[in-house]
């Protein structure tokens, strides 16, 4: 199984290790941030933090259907441009 970075760039071993370390560092930092938000928040904010991903995914799914798939295409092309890929 090849990961996303390997499929795009066919990088040598050192670049692959560096990419993995940076990706895991980012994900763990994101998890730490959510943990700190829970720790410092009151009950209402904790509920909002927990429910917001479900609401966002539901709204995006609805908008994707209403725009006949153009929203999904736009999001994919946005991520492609952010990663430096040529997404058509």
C-alpha cells in the first residue's frame, strides 16, 4: 500500500520519513488543540465542539447534492491547489 505522498511524488526514503513525521506532528498538534479547548471550555462550548463536525459534514453533503456535485469538485480542486497538484 502506498500512501498519498508516495503516489504523488515517488519520493526517496528520507523525504518519505520526513513527510510522515510532519504529518503525524500536525495531527497530534490538532488533537492537542482540541483537548485544550475541551479542558478550558464550559459545558455549552464542549457540546458545540463535539457537534460541529457532524453539522458541517451534514451541511456539506446537502450542499453537494443541491449543486449537482460542483461543491465536491471545488473542494477537491482547492485541496489540490493547496498541495501543489494539477487537479482538473
